[in-house]
């Protein structure tokens, strides 16, 4: 998380929690020529469009008041989704015993994209179960990570 994202999280988190949701992540990044502030929320009851709108209105009002971002940006509020991104250690910890996909900076066993069951998280690495064996992956080698939701299980219900 960047310093800007961390500062924004301090402003946004109390609003989200007061409204009865969990703040999953805050992302502030430039895409092409536009800046985006993305706020990802979660709830035990799930997230729908009304939830996103409620949080967006409150966060927007507070950001207008505090004005922590000097440049023009677009605010987006959404659910973190079933196949949520894993950016911080706490995200990985919440994903233990779930299937995840890791994209790597440097190949591991000639692969830059690997998937397996997340078994363990430390400050330095994550441990995945892959093909009945365990593999450690340095956190510094992970360019992106996400939970892999089993869509077939959902279709069979």
C-alpha cells in the first residue's frame, strides 16, 4: 500500500465502518491519463449496488470536505468480489485454505503464473500446496495475487 493509499484509508475506514461495512482495500492509481480512487468494501451479507452508492456518497462528501487529493480523480466504490485481489499480508491471511493464483515477477519452475491452495503466510513468503507438494513463494516475487473461486461448485448447487 502506498503512502497516499494509507492516508486515504485512515479517512475512509471510519466512514465505511460507521455504515456497517468492512473496508477491504483502498487503491489510488493512474490508468492511462486518469487517476482512480477505488474503495473496496465487504459485508457478511454481501454487497449490492445500494451499498456501494451509500458508501460512495458518504466518502465523496468527506473527501470534498478534507480535500486530501490535489489532482482530479474518479471515485469508484465496489465489492471486493469473490475472486478478490490479495495485496496485503492481511488479505493473504484471510485467504488461507483457499485456492489462489499468483502472478510472479521471476519464473518459478519455469512458470510465471501458479495456482494452488494457500497454506501459510509469513512476513517473507507464502506457502502453496500444488500437486500434493508444498512450495514457498517469496512475497517480493508476487506481482499480483487473487482468490480463485470455484464456479463449478456454484453451478452444481
